[in-house]
């Protein structure tokens, strides 16, 4: 019933990836929340977009102001036709299309005490300090969670006040820690030793419970108890002296406990701020920005406007105001006396009029995540201030400052960006030609950023985007360019159409091809040579590695990004400056030992993989084998090995007498249930009885080997009927028969079916480990008589092709996940392993990467900042940043990339970005050989210094890269 309630409350298919981040309980709390976003400029709409996609219950958009030209630089739901219209009302129809589950309302009146009490969470994004203090005080008094988010040019601030007693229900997104138990001593304290060779990851003070323990059964399902870590393998678990002696098995599992945090109201926190910082230098810079924002409020109150872009006189006035502010107080109530970074405040002042899409994406993603925390109690909130700046995007030291007239407003959609970077840079952005690989979650956000920046929107510029996938329902909650009308359409085409509506001048060319060796005729020399850069938004290391190699080959900058849950990263790879992209050690997936899956599972991952193998071995591979036999009878002679024998046995025994109707399929499924969950277990226990010991006297069923118990079929148990219903329907589909979903009728038939008889399989060997299996494989495969017998049986197949079932995890009507979940949990019951619900099973089997739109927004913003630097042509490595964000904590770190590795041959040095230019061949003479090249390198033509052509001198496709 709880699963049914989940489906009624939450569209599991729509929010599937987000549910793996937040969990069902937190998602339910979000669905019941009511929030207000005040200010619908670029930052406000970014926050609102993230909240709508996340599926909050009610959202009110507040803004009394009309749209102006400056808004269009980052407000992606407003256009030239909205100039003069109310920002909130003009934005609402676009936001409403993102998610019909969310109730949206506009509001343009004052934020009175009565109005504020109607919301659970309130954020101000475009307000005076006076309004912030007033609203913040009222929210604190009435228990309304309150935030301030503000961006000015290349800097931003975020403040959170969640009240005096805020409950964090779940502080992390990680699954509870769990380890298998090797031994538990009797004593005070009892000492538990974990089974895993790499130890545990528990910490002092963690709370745990236990399951599956044999002997010391008093621990099973006990109340959570705290532990103390002794070392990597042992834990103190409290007094066990009165418990029964430990025998075998069991698991220790972390129990997450709620936390309570206290927050100060804005009027107090403004002068004694708790600021998120990871170093002393970062804290000092944040405090300086805190004073700069305070001074900016004072400047606006006195003058009625922001400092003019790149106007030195206005900037100096702001510096003076900042110097005159009362010093901040530290945690010990003492004043923090530190010199003001005047250069920082001056740069902040000269760019504060600007309104930039990347900065709004970063602050908007972080602010929206804090609002989700406030409503759900999931993850650790910000304590209490965060400051961010990317002033390194400005022209580097030594370059002349921008002229005020070059940054003055022009009544165009890029005014907010021109105020920071000038009109010449805007023209340069328009001429860029960029290649975006991937139009998924990050790809959509990057396209939005490109549209706001005007990248490729000028003469000669353009964006090329490719993605081979089509839009699915689960995409709609985090890939915000797609709507329900785009389902089953190519992502690249749907995204391009959506982004053109944001900026009609944007030139976008779409492909539906994968970027790889097979498409080099499409994305070849001419294509890559015409580009200014590449943005990668891919979800596999192999694809990223290939794109990186192409960028190195053609010496193109590469922008790289990725997310997993609330964690994300952004990186920049610049020709001649940085190391190129490198993948982590290749992850080919987890390969479990065959004997573990067949006979000795100890975790739910083992039973799920076994169930997945069952699916393939019953409903896909044998059907494909029969279909191939019908087209190519001789292929049976080529089959070798025990695995092929398994498939052949299934094909011949399971399909020799094809079913004629639904009830034949039910009988087959009932027989398969008996075979898997009773007969095979009974036979295993005949080979290895529960009291078997090895030569050293150690019980065979110990450590990770759990002693199984056969199940008895019971038609009154839902899990048993679930398996029959799913297996029978899949069997029917494979044989192109009609299935049924009538459980009542199915139960009646199952009660009438006789129990399948158990036959000991005397010739089927059982191996204790993969080593024994490997030693027997050759002999087993060489059993030609048995193989020939099976082949002969298959030859009798009546000649009708079958319909192989290709596993699809996201279709809830196809019985695929129903079979996997039922089969896995029944096998888990055999072995005393805690079962997994459908959601967890789907995540593990489908290798689903958790995702949430807030992380995607932040990562895309970080990529956008590096794009500014690439287009501007920053020559210094110190200007660039790799970044990592973890919104659950929250934490944001940025660092300078590593310089390109230098190789050396004698007195010549180079990096992977260099290209060698050799003399053109003389007509009539043969081309240069490797020996000729080495002779050339050693000759006098190089010069004593080893000077040679670098990245800018190389022809396409030519060169010596990492080695000679």
C-alpha cells in the first residue's frame, strides 16, 4: 500500500532521477510546500525554473516592475516584445509549461506580514536592504524560511535563515553504510569485525542496527545504537556480554538520524555574518564582498542608481562608502579589523550594473537547492552566507581598462553583458562557431547560456549541436528545453527549436549522430577546423575521451562538465596551456564471480544481477538463438563453451514445446518458480549441507556465504504471484501470445495447478568457487554428446520466429522491472538478504545516475564563465578554473588547472598541443621517413634552443604529439 501511495502522490516516471537524489519522503514534503520568489529578473527566473522542475507544490512569482532592456541579457523567458510588461506575469506562462504539477500564481502587491505568513519559504532576489531587513524580520518571527539572493555583474551573494530550530531529516544523499559481519565478540564493549577486505567507512558516533545475524540474534532489528571506531576493520558496538554467542552471517547498517540547526535573523547576521569559506584567504575575500554589497545598497539609496559601468569616479565613491562601514564582528563578538581590498571593491563597483546569465545560473541553482532543503529537510543548509565572484573573467592585469562609453547601454538584449565586457567583446561572441556534443540536461542549460550570451548569434557565427537520443518522459523534470509535446522527438532538434525562441538571432545546426570513429566523415577535418571551440555534455567517459582526442588533434579548446546527484564538475582545457582531458581508470562495470551469482549471493546487488541474467537467459538470448537458427541453421556448429551450452539448454528445453495459450505460459512460469526458488536451493544444500565444514574445521556456510533455504510456493503471498504474473506475460510476449493482468483469475488457476515434481539433477555439477568452475569448463564444453542432443532437440523447432525481449527499465507496463524485482527479492529471501523496493532495484539494474536540475544549472553557469575567458583569449593559465560543487553540503571549490605536461627529446621540449612543421617535400623525392625525421631533429636546422612551431603553426592532422 505504501508503494501505491507513492505512485498516487508522485509521478515516479517524471521525477525518477530526482527521487534517487531526494527520496520519497523529501519529495512528498516538497509536493506539499508553498514558496514565493520575489523579483523575476534573470536570477529570479532561474530560481523559479529550478523549483518548478523540482515539483514544489505551489509557487508565487512576485514582481511589481516592468520588463526593461537590461533584463534580456539573462531573463530567458522574456523577449523584446515583453518590454514594458510586468515581469512576473510575462514569465508565468513559460514557467507553467515546465511542469503541470506545480500551481503557479503571479503577485505584484506589497509583501505584508499577512502575505508572508502564507508561505513556507520566501526568497528576495531584487530588493533594497531596507526591504530585506523588514521581510527577514517578519519571516524569522513567524517561522517562514527566508533567503536573500543577489547578483551584481560577476559577483553574487546568498543568505539563509531557516529559524531557531530547523530540523534536518536526512543530512546526506548517500545510501546508509552497510558491511557484512565476520565476527562479534561477547563483552563490554562487544567488538565487531567486518568481512570486507577494504574495511568499513563508519565514523565515531554513527548509529547502526543489525540484520541476519545468526547466534547473537538479540542484535537483529535492535534499536539504533552508537558505535566507536577502533580501526579500519573493527568497531565497538556496546555491551554484548549478555547476548548469545555469535555464529555466522549478518550485516551492520547505518541509521541516519535527524539534526537540529539554529539560524540568526538577517538584522543580526548582517553585522556578524557566518560565511561559508574553506580557507582564510577565501574568508577574507568573502568578508570584503560582504562589505561591498552593503556599500552598494548605501550607494543606491544615496544616488538612486547603480555605479555606471567602468566609471572610475563612481567606483571610487563606492570604495569610500565601504571604508566607512562599521567593521564586522567575529564569532567571539570582537571586531574583525582587516584592510579592505580596494582593488576587489573597485572591480566589483565597475561591473555591478551588469546582469550575466552564467552568474545567475550559479547563484540561482544554489539558492533553489537551499529552498528545497528548507521545504524538505533533506541535506545540510548553508550556514548562513555565501559569496561568489568570477572577476578573473575581466581583462587580465596589464591590459587597459574598458572605456565607459564602450559599456554604456544601447537598448539591446545584451545590455547587461555589455556593461561588464564591452561592445567589442559582444561582437566577438557573435562570431564564434561552437560545437555542443550532447543535448541532455547539461546540454539544454548550455544552449540556454549560449542564447543569453549571444554566442554564435552574429555574422559568421553559429552553434552545432548533436545528440542521438530522443526525448523521454523522465527528461522533462531536468532538461528544461523539452515539453510534453517533444516526447519521442530528437533531443537536438527539440532543444534547438526551444532555444531559438529565446534568441531568434541564434544560428543552430542540428545532428542526430553520435560523435565517434564511425561519424568522422560527418565530423571530420573541415568540420573541426572551422570551429572555435567544443562543449562536451556527455554521460560516458569513453565518449568524452574521444571528443577530447579530437580537440587535441585539431587544437580546439574543450569545455567539459558532468553531474551526479547534488555533485557536479566543470573543467576547461586550453590549447598550449592546460593538460588535456583525461578519464578516470576505465570502469567497465562491476563483474561479480559466476559462482557468487549462481550459488552464493550475499548482497541485493548479487540477486539483482542474477535476476537480470535470468531475464536475458529466458526472454532474449534463446529467442535470438532460435531466430538465428531459422535463418542460419549451421551457426549451431560454431557454438562453444559452457555459457553457450546454458543458452542452448534454455532454448531447447524451454521452447521445445511452445505454448499455445496464456495458461500454458502460466504453467511454464510456475514450473520456473519451483526450479529457481525451491529445487535449485534443495540441490545446492545436498551438495553443501548447512553443517558442512572444510578441512580446517571452518563452517562452509560462513563469511560471505549465506546458507539458503528453499521456498514453498504460496499463492496467498503477493511476491510469489508477482513473479508468476511477470514471467508468464514475458513468456507470452516472446511467443507472440496475448498475456493477462487479471491477478484474481491467475490465483484461481495457480491453486488448481499441481506442484511440479522435484528431480535431482545428478549430472549438473555445482562449484564452490570460480576457480573450480574454470578448471571444469573445458571438460564441460567438451561434452559433445550432450551438446549434440540439445542441438538435435532445437532442430525440431516448428519454425515460427520469436520476439526477443529487449530490456527497458523505464516502461512500467512491459513487466521487465516487475520480473527483475520479483525474481531478485525471492532469491534474496532464499538467502536471508534484505529485499529492495522497485525504485532501488531500478537504480541498480538500470545503472541510473541520480540527477537534479539545481546541480545542472550551477555546472552550466561555471562552464559559461570559462567560455568568457576562452573567447576573450586569456593567455595566462592562472585565469582559468576547474570547479567542483556539492550542493548537499553545500560546498563549491575552484582551482587553477594543471599546466600541460612537457616532454623532452634532447634539447627539444614540447607538449601534446604542439605540432611539428617540416620542410615541404621536394618534387620527385620520396616522403620523409622516421629515420629522416630523427636525423632532421638532430640536425642544425632546429637551432640550439630547440625552437619550433607550436600550436598555432600546425597543419590539421599533422604532427608529433606525446612521443617520437
